[in-house]
C-alpha cells in the first residue's frame, strides 16, 4: 500500500505533499441499564492528501484509493490557489521507510465478540446491583484496529498498526430529584487484558455515585486546592499543554512574545513534559502523522518555558526543532499540533505534607473533563473533600475549577512525589477533531487561591 | 456531486435489506449517505488552506429474536458480505424491543436542497472569508484573525423491511470569523458564525464582522462580576446551551431508564407559565430540520413544555415499544430543532430593565457539569457586567453555577426577538450563583 501512495505522490506538483490512508476494523458494545443498547461493527477506510505550495495548503479527503491520482491533483490545485509566499517545511532528517506491526500482549481480535459482551455484562451487573441507590448504569467496550500507511515527498514512509481497547464504566444514582454520576475506565494500546479484572473498579464507581447523592455541593469561592494525580494531569494538559501547541502561537506576534522560551512560568520545582515516545501510554507512536519521529520534549523546565510542540511547518516558521506532534484523529482529518503524553514531573513532598499545610481548602479528585481558551482554563473534578485544619473532611460534589494559566502556575506551591500516568478512555479535542488518544499524568499538586464555581 | 450515487444506492440499500431478510433477519434497515464539500480557511488574516472533502457510509441494522446489531462500511461493493456480517452479529446483539419497523406514512415536505448553494464557487467562499478578515481588521491591526467559509452537498437514501424507500439531497453553507486580542497575559476571543441550507441574504460576511466588532467594542472596558446570586441574560446561542439539560431530561429513554430528574413529572409544573418549549422540525432550510427519524417515522411539531407544564417525552421506535407508547419521530429520543417560545419584550427592553446582572455569551467547560441533573456551570469565557440597563464591561475569571430546574422556579423571561436561524430568543434567568477571582 505504501508503494502506491508514494507512486501517486511522485506526480504531485507542490513544494511538499503527503498522503495518509487508514483502514479501521472496529467493534463496540454499550450497556445502559440492564440491557445492551448497542452492538456495532464497522470496517471503514479513509485518507487525505495534503499539499503545500508557496506557503498555501490544499487538501483532498477520500475513502477509497481507487482515484488517488485525482485527489493528489485536487490537493495540489487547492494549494496552488492559496499560496503566495514561500513554503516553510522543516528540513529535519527523514527516517528510512519502516513498518510497525502491533505487538499485542493479548490480541483482542482473537477473542469472540460474545466474550466481550459477557465481560461488559458482568461489569454492568456490578454497577447496577452492588450498591443500593444506583438508578442506572453505563458500561461500554470498544476496540479498533487501525492500519495506517503514510508517505510524503520528503521521503518519509511508514506503515503502522494502531490497536486500541477502551473500557468505560459509569453509574448514575439518585436521591429524590438529585441525580449524581460517576465514571471511570481503562484504555490500552497493547492488551485486551486492560479491560479485564475491573470488578473492583466497577464497584467503586457505583459506591461513589451513591455517596455523591449524600454529599453537599462544593462551596463556591476561592480555595487553596490539592489536586489528585488524575485531576492534576488534566490540569497539565488543559491549562498549560494546549498553550504549548505551536499552531496557536507561530503566526501570532503577541502570542510569540507572551510564550517566549525562557519566560518564568512557575516555581523552580515545576517541570512539565510531553513525550510521544514513552512506552505503554495512549499517545505513543513511532511517528506522528507527518512522518516525524516522536520524542520527549520539556515544555517547562525548572519553572522556565523550555519548549513547545510542533508540526513540520510550525517548527520551520519558529526556527525550533521538530517534535513529532502533528496528529490527526479521524482517517481523513488533517494533522494538527497536538499533545501526546503530557505530565508534571514529581517533586519531593508527600501527599500528606501538601494537605497538612492547609487550614481550609478542597481536595479535588478525578476529572470529568477540561477546556481551555488559552490563558483561561476550566476543569471539573469527579468528586472531592473539604480540607479542614490539615485533614480531609466531608465528601463534596459539583467541583468546577477555573483560573488564569499564568497566575495559577505561579500559585503551585507544592508538588508531591507520587507521579501517576493515567491511561483512560476518551481523549482530547481540538479543531473539531476528537477524541485523540492521549495520556496525562502528575503527582498530587497544591495550588493557592483557585476559583471554584459553586452554589 | 462529482459522482452522484443515489440511483445506484437506492437499489443497493434495498438489496441489503432483502439479503439480510433472506439470511434470517426479522427486520432490516439500510442507509447510505454521501457528502462532498469544499472549504477555505484563513489564519492570521490570510488565506491559509482550501480543501475538498468526500465521504460515504453504508450502514445496515438487523433485528432478530429480540436483538439488534448494526454494521457499517464505506465500500458499497459487497452487499452480501455486509448482510452476512450483520446477521451473524445480531445473534449476540443489543436488546431490541420491536420486531418490525413502522409502515411508511406521509411526511412533511421541507426545502433542504438549494442548487445555488451546491454550486457556490470556491472563489466566492474565499471572497467572503477575505471580507470578514478585512472587516474585523479595520478594528485593529493587532488582532489575530481567523475565518472560514464552506459549502457541502449530501445525498442519502434509506430503505427498510416494512417498505420504506426514501431519498433526500441537502445542501449547506457555513461562514465564521473570529478575533483574538492579546494584551500581555490578557486574551479575548470573540467571533460569530452561521450555517444554512439556502443561499440567500443570510450568507452575509458583514454580519459576522458586525457581531465580532460588537464584542470587541463591548470588551474594551473590563468590570468586576456581580457575585453571589445574580441575574443573567443569555443571547440565543448561549440560551440554547443553557437549556441542553432539559432536552436530555425530556428523552423518553432517559425517563424510562430512571436517569431523568423529570421522569415522574409528566403533567407537573416545572417552570413559569411564560415557559413553552417546542420542537419545530419543519422549518425550511434550517440545518437541523428533518422529515422523518432514523426509522422513517414522520417528524412533527411537538410541545415538550406548555406554559410551564411538562407535556411529553420524546420517543424513538425502540424506546416507544419499551414504554408501550407511540414513537414521536425523535431519533435517539432527542429533539430535532427545539427552542423556547418567544416572550413579550424585546431583548433590548429586557436589558434596559436590568439594574444589575451579567450577560453570558459563552461558557467554557459547560458540558463538564452534571447536565442530566440540570446542573449548569462553567467559566464565563465571554460575558459582560450589566449596570442600569447597559453592558458596562467584560468580566474575567468568573464562574457561574446553577441548577436549571431551580432557576425555572424563579425569575425567567424570553425575549420577543429570536435568532432567525435557530429560533431561540434571549433568555433571562434569576438566581445564578456567580464566583469570581477577578
């Protein structure tokens, strides 16, 4: 398949062109309440040709290789219509053509769909029946085996198999008209076993949903807040990670000034990393979707802005090294600058020490999601506890945190020593592309004066 | 369309249904859809990219022995293989509570395909984008400006084993522009966009410019947010978002599964007498409009809340069979084109009568709250403090939080003027909790 892509590209009339084509085999099962609501299977193919001429980009999407020459021509003509300056594509070394077959420790393709449905049914039963007060449940399993072929006029060429398994558990509990929910799950790129043996997690999800119906809402206002590993990882991703994506910066002079490398972003203990090459994480691949090898990139090092995430174009235009962060979600999506596996490096404190220093505050745990609009961010905790006189107090619900990135990073005054990388279902969204598989992680961190919305 | 397929695929979807039935399915439904679109994007105030997009999908749903399964592909070349996969999968399928699709019945006629939209040339899209960029740039040369314009054409055909064969073609155009103003660490994002199926006066780049400039000017001043319990005024696009929990709660499936906080409130008062919420699926040229649901049940104008009283839940075919009621033409038990009915005063009059409050144009992180419970919470991504009937400045670092059903027990008002595309009015709600660090 890679040969036919390269052959079609040989007729491209552009400064740069690439083609990516994928085939997905996917199966999904979803329980909602006592019955299975969805059993689906899909085999879908799709791809995109991109071309760059005189700095302008053109693209043509398709779902079959039958007319690839047409799509190469179309992308090149689109680019020619746009470009008026000079194409800038990073002149980074190109790896030799390669193939990366999936090395699954336990391959989900060999397991009957009926077994997968039975697995989900068993979890669903626990969600529904293990704790009184659960009104209904969500339990889902999905798998996709994507085969991606890529070629570019720079000579990059790879074939990669990208398997993924997601297991999702949710419980909804109610007390009168109050409805509370709790979600959790696991995801893996290399084994079906990640979806197995989660009976304890299912029970915990059910227990927490019911407990939240008894908990008061978190009081609104400004609180010193300790974030657990998962929520702090979402914070690293949402609050800072998106700001380090160079496509938000490279053509915006004010943003380039604001995000100048070397700027002090936080205290000297603060280190934030993106690493698309770390083993076993959701955002890990040998190459990004422009054929650039992935790598570890320090975004903040010792409190100073140390790097950012690039595509071939943003790296060239900013005169910085390529990082392998051009990623696409759907088969026909054009790659955007995206995170891979983003985390805060561990510090020296213990979690107990972080909490012990707080007279009145909030311990916010788990993440329902997050969003950023550059300097402002918001994210929601799944649940939390009051902190009173250095000790954990009552469970609270409805914790939505917000803040200004620059002030908040400086307000981190404690980083624990317990880094955890989270591999959960779902993913990141940007520019209409979601969910992109990513991992995030962090030790517990403490932040002063966080604004929490509440009633 | 570069390669129209409707005639050929009308045969193919019927063949898929027949083949699935021949293999033992009690009922089957096949749908094919194909879309082609072109788009242009402006970044940093210059044309950055143009694109052509094409996509196809063929799906087949089969029902057998109380089970249901769906298979999808985008290679319509091997119908027997697709049918065989579906029939094999249904043996271990999801629960189905019906064994036959409803007989076809007469549907409304809605205008959804505009030849002028389908042939909108790329050059005209680029010209519209350029006009948005230049209009916004006139405000300040220091803005980061983005814009996009596009058009698409789609064709779809559906057939099922109770005799339905229905095809449709649709078009749409979209226009959007935004500005980012960066001043030190302070950033402002504002913009506007719209989409419609007919190429008419609504395809107006100057409207995007005007809306964006209005926010840029309003945001020139900053103000502290009112804190504690405040009155908020939401323009149509934000109002639609704030009522999303109610759409979820009026799902017949959510009610049946016990998720909906309204599940036992049919006939109860859940809001003021001035609150009426309807689903209007037959507006010509509206993006959401539909003549039938995904099983061929005709859509119809539908009242969810009538003068404060909860009147109905929405049911698809499967859920209706579970609940022992008639399906209402709502695929997935969700609304087609829901909005609150307008009130008696204009949005300008409502604003003038507001001594203190907050205009909320955009909430960041809205979907992260417990929407099913009616909780609405988020960071005010773009909002203005109101004093003595006018917006006096942009608020920052501000969170709002409330429960929609609690709010509807307090002050509520809908404006008489509505957004011409969505039908939503401006909405005033009293008693929203506001927290601010700014």
